[in-house]
């Protein structure tokens, strides 16, 4: 077959495949053009997740008649001076966005430059350019994109639901808005509730915009970052280790004002938090990197989300070092917060909470991983029977005798003097050794140390059990068994728990309510930005409903498929088990400790928790004797 040159329309459609992946890609290109034009207010309107309509209007400089004619043709741009790709100071520079959009959609542009008597308009439909005509517009530019991919219908089947595409657009606009707080943004349309972020004013506009988008909760739990090295400046805010999320969607990086998702930066962030955050949790950060444009290549990919640094290790080292330094500086602040929560829990105060999936020990040392920050778990996270280690409180009715059994413990916990005593509920002289139980695999419970670990005596050694990790596995296995039998018992909350969430997260949860009922969680929409939880799995007893719902919202955002939840019900059960399991720091009676050990022996996979960490460790007597030089 002879070699031939492709036609201009086909070339544009091929280019569009790289530049325009989904509606959010169009919005990104158009909003970046508006920013480059010096806009102070940008208005975005969408319909059907951007599939049928995207409209971006700005009050920027606009284009002259001749510039407009060139703007819809490939590789025509006003943003590169002297064709120098190493001195790029604008968001756009490739000259591909508008012709790519026009080749696969119906594109219409109205624009007026201050030096023109009136506005001009032009249209491109499926790559076919229409004549330039006069138009009525006071200032700036309006770009309207309709029927995306009508010229390449095969691309439509790769798009997600309207809700998912609308959420992707919101995410793109948020990222650009974070980078340019001096610009006002509004986002509206038939497929969403209106949102707007006013132009930030004051001494720290970036902080004001961060508060608008991420909320005051992040600002209150963030460390300011300000560091420089060899011409590279890093600034912004990084969340405390106790303020984290279930996915990496709340990590925002900007290089010279450009939102990026760079593997080097993500790797550096993981390294910076490696010693203070569980592997399955993700910090929240908003970080800005400013450096000489010649030191970074933004021309790596047409989407411009990837960058390459000339000295990658310098940038990574600055990022890791600055965050670690901030963590050290904030050490008192962070540890004070954890200590206050732990003290409240030990005193039995109603507001006491452990900020952790596997909470910190009372001494402030890291426990078994951790959820934290705003996801608080009540100190009496789960109450169980000594016979089968099941929740005693279902449908709001406490089991007989439980309050009486716990009363002495509660009395001992009151007052500061108690904290000078040994932190063990069961002591050798209090609990006689049951010889027959020492012959069982996990032995006989003898003590609880630091309200976190159970010490058991076996025939030839000792076993140390992480109480939360172990109970998490037990609850998880019971939930899975109930799911298989379709017999997940639910308990009705006397007062529904209201969980406030971003509108898109609340909508996702409400949309999957039928699937969540299968795991015993009954919820419904409670306005545009909230969820009302009415029933929870009875197996979990008292649980961290707020943290659970927020985690599930994060996971749904990550899966984002029509049948994803049905395929991952076990994963949802694991999340529930973690939030419904007994926390480190919960004192246990000898009978309860023994019941836990017996249940572990009867439960498959009880040797590790749902996160892959061990639930118990055995030390043989011979090993202990070696430690003391007896053998």
C-alpha cells in the first residue's frame, strides 16, 4: 500500500485523541486559556456531564479578528516567544486545544478585544470551519462546545456516566481555582448544583481559597510549608498525619501555577509521610513549586499534566525534607491532639475519641496503622459478650449486667492518680492460670498491656495479641459470612446520623444505597450535601459512622463504575469491620480477653488483620530465656 499524507481533518482528530480525552479535558483547556487571557472572573456551564454542552465565559483580554481566525488552526498560538519551549510562562502553549475540540465537536467562539469596535464569532463543526461573522459581546471571550465526539462517535462509549463526568469537571476547576485565588470561578448547569468561589482577597489569598475549596477543617489541621533550595521554592500547606483520606484525590501539586499529577512528587509525598501514616491512608496537601521555567519541561505530553524536572532529586529532596521538618516542628501540636483524645477516652468522657483506625496507644505511640483527623471513633467503639465476642448492644438495648460489670473500671479511670498505676487490667495475682487453656493454640489470657495488647500464657511461651487488629479480622469474617447467607442483621438508630459531605460524594452514596443495604448500612440523601444514616450492621455495635461514611465515599470515588460496588462488597465489609472493631486503648476484662482468643482460634485467617498486618506474635519460653542469657 502506498504511503500518503493524512488529511488535515484526520490529523486534527488524531491530535484530539491525545488532547481531548473526556469533557473535563475540554474544560481544562478552555479555562486555562481564560486564565492566560488575564480573566478575573470565569463562568463555566455544563450539561449531561459536559457531553452535550460546555460553555466557558471570561472577562479577559479577548482576541482580535485576525487572531480568532488563526486560533482555530493547529499550532497557532500567541503564548510562546521566539519559539522557545524552555521559557514557557503560560498554561497553554501548544496551539492544539481549539482545533482539536473543533474536529470532534461543535465549537462556537465569541470574542471581543478592547481595540475592536465589536465582537467577532466563528464556528467549527466536526473540523469544518464556518465563516467569521460580527457578534454582540461587551468584553472577553465565550467558548461553547456542544455534542462532544459527535464526529467520532466511537469515543462516546469510553465516557463514564453523566455524574462521573460532571465530577471530573468539578475536580479540574477546583485544581485551577486553587492555583489562581485572585480569579473568581462559578460552576453551574443542569447536571449539578451551582458552585462558586469568589476571588480571594487579604494577606494570604491562597489560604483563603484553600479554605473555600477544602474547608476550614483542613486549614485547622494543616502545616504551613515554606522552603527553598538552589532556586526552587516550595510553599503551601500539608495536612497533619492525623488528617488524612482514603485516596489520593486530595493531593494538589502546582508547578509554576500549572496543576500537575507527577509521579516524582507523589513518590516524594509518600516518602515524607512514610513514618507517620498508614500505607493505605493518604495525606491532604496543597503545594506550589516555583522555579525557573528552564529547569522544568512541561512539554512532555499534550495533556500537560506531566512534567520533567532537570534536577529531579533536588525537587524530591526539597519536598521530603520540607515536610519532614514541618512534621518535627508540629510534633507537639500533633502529639498534644492525640494525647488529649486518648485521655478523654480513658476517662470515659462522652466526647472522648480515638482519631485512628488502629488508634494510638495511651503513651502516644503509633498503634496498628491509623485513620485519624476528622474521623473520630468513640472510646466504647464495640461492646461484646464474653461468650462469643459479639456486640451486646443492638437496636439500642444494652445487655443485662454489662453496665454493672464495667462500673468498677469506669471508677478507676476517673482522676489523674490512676495514670501513675500500671496499665494492665488483669494481673498475675488477680487471675489464676487455667492449665487446660494454656494448652490451646493462643493460650490463657493473663494481662492487657497499655490497653492495646493482650498477653497470653501458653504451655511453652507467651502470645502477644493486638486487640484491635484481631477483632477487626473477626468482625470482617462474620460480615462476610452474613453477606454470603444474605443475613446481615441491622440495628435502627434512634436518631439518624447526619454526615455532611461534598455534593458529589453524597450523590454517589445515595445512588448506591441499595447496594450498601446488602452490607447492613441503610442511608439516604439528606439535602444536596449530606447523608442520613438510619441503620447500621448490628454486628458492629457502636461504631464510627462519620468516618465509615466518609471512607466509603472516598472508595466509591475511586472505583466509579456502575457495578464496582457489587464486585467489592467484601472490601466494604472490611472498611466497616475496621470502623466497628474495638480500638487500642479499650480496657478489657479477663473474660473478654479470653473470649477474643477463643474466637481467633476458631476463625480462618485470624493471624492477620484486613490490612495484612499480624494480629498476634508468639514468643517461645526458650526464646525469652535466650534474651536473658539463660541458654
